[in-house]
C-alpha cells in the first residue's frame, strides 16, 4: 500500500503566529506535474473598509475561486470557463469585520459587507434581527464577520489532485457560545464541483442551540429574464404577505425589476436516496446554471430569496439551505427549526456547488431533480409564520 | 493652445491596492520651481486609538493643513502664518474608526473621536441621535468614521500652482445607502483660502433622502473674550430653551466659562449675488479671523454651536452650514430640511475657508458681509422645534 | 549621594509615534549583571480576533508575566516557579478591542474577550449592563477594551533590580469623560510579589463619577476541590437569591461542578494597620496560593466571584477589590459606592499579588489575615440590593 503524498501550506495560524500578507504558490511549488492547472495566491486588500482584508485566489483546473479568510472563509465568487458565479452587490469592497457594527440601525450592520456568493449565517443564531428570549439578535449572526484563525491549503500530489482549502473560525463568548467551525472547500481540476464541508463543534460541555443558513447568492449572467429554479421539494410557501403576490411565479425569474424588492419563499426540500437535496438555477437558454446540493440531515429547509430588483440595487437570487428559515429565531422554536448541539458534539454541514457552463451539465441536473420529484410540490399560499 | 501639466500622486487606492504608510513629496518631486513652497507628507499614526490612522500634512505657501484620510478626509487643523485654525478637544488622538462604536451610550460614540476643524456629518443622516421612522439614528451619521478609499494629490506645475487633495469616501449599506463622496481640498500658495468641493453621488437608481452638516470648529486663539461672529442672515433663533437665555449675545463670544456648556443657534443665512453665504469669526482685536463661505444652493441653513465652556472641556465655536439643523432627523421633515437625492444624481457641497491673519483681511470680509446684510437679521426667540 | 541609574525602553508611544512589533531585551541589554534573571519580549499576535494584539512577556527572577498592552495593560497570567496564576477561559485568543462590540447582545460584548488574570473594569462605570440615569451602560465599562497609548519599561540597574512596566490608557469622550490611567506593574527578582499602582486622572475641570473593579481571576491549579478563601472581612453577603444557597460554603471551593454557574458574594473587607486588605486563595494542601492585597482607601469593597462550573465553562474564582460591587451602577448610588473624582484630581489604586508556591508563604499570609480578623466576619443572608 502506498501512502498518498499531500502538499501542505499555511497562510494563517493563530496557534503558530503565522500571518502572510501575500503568497503565490504555483503547481511547481506544490510538487505537481507541469500540466496540472493549480495555483494559489494570497493578497492583502487596501483602502476604505477593505483595509486589511485577506483574499485568496485559488485556481483548480477551469475554476477560479476567490475566498475571504477575514470574513469566515466566505467565497466571494467563482469563475469557471470564463463564466462568473456570484453577484453584484452595491457593496463593492471586501469589508473587514473591523468596520461592521452588527448592532447598527437596529441590528442591520451585517448588510454593510454583504456581497459574496457563499455567505455563512450563524451559528449561535441566524435570521432577521429582533428580540428573542430577552436577547436582541442582529441579522444573520456573528460568524460572517469573524476572521479565520487558521487557514491552510492541502493539495494531493496524485490524480485527481484534490485541492482542499481549510479554515477554522471561532465563535465564542464567555458563558454563552463556545463554537469552533472547521471549513473545507474541496475540488479537483476535472470536476465542475466545489465541495463545502463545515464542521461546527461545541467545545462546551453544555447543550446549546444553534442555527445555520448558507446564504448562497447568484446574479448575472445566470440570473436573467427567463432564468428558472428547479428544486425537488415537498412544499413551497411564501415568507410573508408580499411574497404571496409572487407565489405563482416563485421559481421563474424576471428581468431586473424596479420596485421588486425581494420575495422570499420557504421550501421543504426532498432528498435523493443518499439524503442529498438539489436546487438548480439555470439561465434562459438552459446552457448555464448553478446547482446547489446539500445534505438534508443537518440542513432540512431551504430559503429562496428572490431579490430581482434593479442591477444597481443587487439583482440576485439566494439559494439558502439551512437549519432554519430567515425569520427571527423567536418564530422558529415552534417550527422545530432551532436545533440543539450537545456538549462536545459536532455537526457537519455539507454542500456542493455545481458550476455548469454547458447544456449537458444543466440537463443532467434537471434529470436528477426530476427523478426525485415523484409527486408534485405542494404550493401553499399560507406563510408558515404570521409576522 | 498649450495643455497645462499636472503632477499626480496616489497615496491610497482601493482600486489599485495602493496604500502608503509614509511619503514625503517636495516641490522638486512635484516638478515645481525651487521657490514654490509646496510640500506634502503622509504618516501613519501609532498608539492608543490612533493606531493605523493616516495623517497628511500639506503645506501650500503659508498654509499647512493636516488631513485625516482615515476619517473621511477631515481637516484636523490649518496653520497660516503661524496662526492655528482648529480647536483643542479633550480627545487628543486621531481616533481610528475601528475604535468608534457609533451606537455606544445611546448613539453618542461619535464623540469619542471628535476633534477636527472640518468634520463632515452625514450623508444618510446627520443631527442628534434618536429614533426616526423606526430607525435609531446615531449622532451625526456615519461618514466621519469611514476611511477614504482613494486619496491622491494633484499639483498644477504652472502658476498659480493650484494644489488639490482628492479623496473618495463610500457610505454603503445593502438596500439602504449607495453613496460615494468625492472630496476635494484645493488651494494656491498665494491665497488665504482653502476650497472644499464635495460631490455626493447616489449610485442607486432609487431616490433617497440625505443630510449634510459641515461641522467646522474653531477655538483659540481666534476664539477669545470679545471675539465675535458676523453672518449675513435672514433670521436667527435659539435651538432650544437653554439657548434662549443667550440669544441677545448669540454672536458675542465670552472667555472660557465654567458651566456654559453649549448654546446652539439656528440661522437662515443670506447669500450674496453669486449664491455664496459668509460667516466670519474674528478675534477681539479684529486682526485675525476665519471666514466660512458656502454655496446656499445645497447648504441652505447654518448652525452656530457656541461651546464656550472651559478650555479643558473644549472651548470652541462651530460654524456649520448644512442641509439641515442639528436636530434629530425626525424634527426636520416638517422644516423641509431632509432633501432628496434622485437615483444616479449627484449633489455638490462647496465651502471656502478664509484664514485671516491680518486686520485688512478681516475688514474686507466684514465689508463683504455688511453689503449682503441690507435689512437687519430677524432675531426670533422661538426655537424652530419644540423638543 | 549617588544617583541610581535606571534603564528605560519604550515599546509604544503615541506621543512619539513609536510602535514596535517585536522586541527582545536581555539583562545585558538592560545593563544588568549576567546573573540577574530579567528579560522582556514583545510580540504581535496574529490570526482570528487576536490579529494585531500585542503581548509582553516579562521575566523577573522566578516570575514570568504576560501583559497585554492592547487590552489596557491586562495581565494575561503569571508563572512563578512553574506554577501558573490565571485561568482557562473558553475564550482562548487575546482578543483585540477592534473585535469587541461592547453593546452587543444587550451590553455583553465585553465577554467576547474575557480571559485574563488581571482585568480592569471601569472607569466611567463598571458592573452589570443596564440603564442608569437614562444611559445604557455596557458590562464593566470601556477601559479593558482600550489599547494603551504609551508603554515603557524601567529597570533599576542596582539591587534589588526593581522592574516597572508602565502604561497609559485613555478613556475619553467629548463632554463626558476625560480620564487618563497610568498603570504600573512593579516587581523585583527576589520577591514573590507583583505590585500594581494605577493612577486615574480626571483631566477635566469638572467633577465626575467613576467606578473601578479589579477583576482578578484564578483557576487551576490553585483552584481545586478543597481550595479555600481566607479574607479579613467585616461582613459577607450573597449578591442575589441564587448565591444565598451557597452562603454557608462561600469561601470553600468545590471541584468543577456541572450547572454551578456562578455565585457572587459581597464582602466588606477589614484593613490592617496600614490600610491594606488581604484575601488569600490557597489550594487544598495549603502549599500554593495567591494573596491579593489592596489599599482600602480607594477600593473599599470586595466581590468574590465563585464561578466553579466545569473546566470547559471556565472554572475560576474572582477576587475583585473595587470602588463598587458588580451590580449595575443604578443600584450603587444608594450604597454610596459611586465615588466622585474632582476636576483635575487623581485617584490611586494599589494592589499587590502574592504568588505563593510554598507552604511557608501561604501560612504567613494566613497568619497575617488572622491577625486582622479579631472579631468574626458577619455572614448576612440578605443581599444588599433587591434585583
């Protein structure tokens, strides 16, 4: 039996007091054959509110990801075969958590830095701001504005040359939260997929509640008039009264629309035989799309955030698997959507992004979803929560 | 036709990831004749809450300005001919926005860094903290605690050797604010003036409200017992009941006075034929003073902040042109002082500081103001707002 | 008369724009004889929320202290003869104030960085969060999340080779607080003591209220089942109803205990002839302990924070001399525990830590305390405040 050899590189380590301001790793540096297209850069951003933010640009085959260690290992965007997966927020800078005051304007400060493709919400709480159990919760929790404590790269030196970018992000408060999150982004040069594996560990010996929403956001060019969502789902319902008006077209995407603002839909997804759920956003032609897949075990519900307002305002659709919907936590206890993590327990969240740039890839995804959807999705007109 | 040539230098650029920690530009570096007294330094401040603050010291002829890019291009102070224009706040450090929590103590955190001569308040809101339209507004808005994203210097290489320090400061929040502010400080070696031209651009395609107050502050040596204000004005009224007591002497300055605290007066200014308003603060002898001039078009009202308390407490007078008075925004809708900036529109704010160190300069300013003031200022005893 | 010569070294100076990222000073560098065991290092920490925190490691004889200039000169821990004085908080990082939002979750953000042996609470206010006089006070005030402005080392070059680490920390807000705190940690190679001398200066010419609590925290190995407190005290009472249940064993320490949470006891201490109070925490064997001594003049009361919960939760006892108890300030006016500092006045807080690693040291401390305690401590069952 031969041992596989793995290239390791550390960008940041709180434990070892390592913190690189820039780095450039080529395939040769990683001990890979010359024809393997893998490369990684780290840079430190400057100016405005992005002063001090770190950005990792990781190329693996035809995919180039931009990852933000200082924002909990968020994925800013991905380009595959020249097509970008991500969106255009009015917030252009990669805002450093230093400049986020989550409590601002009644708990909306999180919005000052919101512009990534993959944004983590959680883990002590997620969802809309407001009071729950006497505590004022700010929008979508604290994790996204927490810099990683450890960041490293691992590259397998044999085919399929799996590349894994690892991070550790802590969410801690004395007597309240003692969480560590190990994040992993993994991919190979050959596959159109990015695999996310996050492990939430409760280091306390007490049980605690938690919430997680993976706020995955996609705009142009996939999002356009005629783009559509396909999701294997048991039930869809509007988040609130405003979304009721758009329920019939909940999965059909309009062009950028003045005064559309946002409609949110709550989805109970259906898993495949392996417990994986799948949601596809494809463009009008059906020759490009993004498939979000996730393990239903720990992410039982899905929020669709249809924010098809003007381009300037942020024309974007969110495909957001979660432990919970986007309501304030106070509304989710009765829905059974505030899970418990036991003392010393870990929970794993697994997602996969299919970055499709060809019609065949999109069709294969559609067929996969069709196969799961044996009975039609129940479209309910009643919001789950009376706001 | 000959093209004028201009020297350009970039201190900070988010777009190009440029961020200098120090710089020293001499007239020779700028391609100027040796006898032109123009010089510019950049330094990074250290220690306490000023850790990481940037400070630009710009000399143009007999004027030396200190500008703070990390605090929205604020002007810390100006010295002309050895006389300082600025004030002595109990806050001595050039506090980095990292250390400001605007929400602290009910929205007063802004006061932790307040010590400059030219402080911008705005632009989504300005004025006192409190609730308006369901939102808790912190004191004087967010712009002052926002670091510039772009900072550059331009120097014309021909007489009159105009020097322009440019900055861009963004104020953004997803779904709420999409503002960019281009700031310009311009001056020549020969003139006693500093020209401010700020351009607020609403990058959204939606109309939005905005407010701006230019919180210009002056202490000793101009401010002293017997110093006085002269302002071409239609009407003056006290801000509140406390200021009513000092209405008769609203423009006469006492020595530093224990328990004076602050009296605020609301002024409706009168413009000259070119739409420029002028306010002069002169010393007791009338041989030194500062003249604040501004375009009434976008800055229709003026707040006089008479904070002639003890030296330790901050002996200072504010001459503050604005879109609005210093009340919380909730009180200003009815006054018509919460203007709208249309989608894609820009608004320009123009101010000029006359830095006078001789009696002739002061007298010329007085005559200018006298000429505008054809009918006497109406001194009203009634605050505009019942607090 | 000979002048003693003193070695000076500056790590940080706001006034002189000095800010070292690392330093290593040996006895030779300090001009000391080779056999004097004095050494000092400065390092800058990296990763997560400790990005940019400074840490000074100071060895003086058999004592090694770790001090955090960026957190108001807190003492992270001390090791003497291989025995650590400090505790294990779930918060592992030396959190930079940048990442603390004191207002978070109703004023509890302070807890995000709480892990030191010596933590200063104050000085405008201390105690539990909540409203007082219309102002929302966050937990334990602002000083601990304020970086020092000046940090320097002084070493006497003659026996007993006294070493003093000095800091200055400012707490300022325009119109509210104009405090400077000069901190001193002093020790010699021969003594088992660390001397703390803090001087709070009110630079304003107005009187102001203030509060200070020295939140000194000790965990394993001294804290263990059978460890006990000995304090010369006039009276002990429970902080609240929960602490009433543990009043009988208020000074006896259990093993780490699930669901113990915290019991807090309010102590009125008895001073010795020199006005010094003493509290001893010794281990079960009585061969190791920590003695906290302090001048009653400015620190008239003592809080015992018995947080003997599980190791993971933070198994720790606080011995906390203060101007005040840990109640929100609103409850302390009537207790006479919100003192006034006059304009231009200074107040000095003096503490001494006895770091005992031998039975004789512990016994000597017990005897000292016994001698003061002529009449028994009154153990009252009534909390001073009805919450």
